[in-house]
C-alpha cells in the first residue's frame, strides 16, 4: 500500500502551501506535489516504471502536471538509456503544439 506524507508549510509571502509525497511499498517516490491552500496553483510529479542500473533506482517515465490560475501544463518524458559518467548526445523532439514557457513566467503566476 502506498504511504502518504503531507506537510503544511508557509512561504515568505505568508501564503499557505501544502507538500505531499506518496511512497510505494518498495520505498520509491511515486508522487510529489506542492499546492496552495485553494489548490488553484499546484505542481505535481508522478514517477513510473522504475529500473535499476548499477544499484541506482530511477524512474523510466515521469509526468509533471502544473496548474497556475486556470492554465494547465503537462510535461511527459521517458528515459530510454542510462549511462553514468559518459558524455552523451541528447535528442529532443518538440511537438507542433509546443508553446514556449519561461520559468520566470511560471513563478510570477504562482506568487501573484
């Protein structure tokens, strides 16, 4: 059974935030999230299909969900190959619907 841990926190701007972590029975982080009190702004990461290489466990698939005001964003990625301490060529494909979003713009939305 998954184990749920929740931690209420306070930010410097006096807004209430909640952090939540779900750990599966194999003691692997399955989900992590942080949200404001009204849940109109949140970010959540889900981790799936864990693999082990050289005694290091990592998720092969991850999804990040973000909601800021009424705008929702989703980032999905998969890891096809893992190598340690080697220079790699990173291949990225960008879908046609891609809209560029700057981290600074996301931060502005969170702390409005």
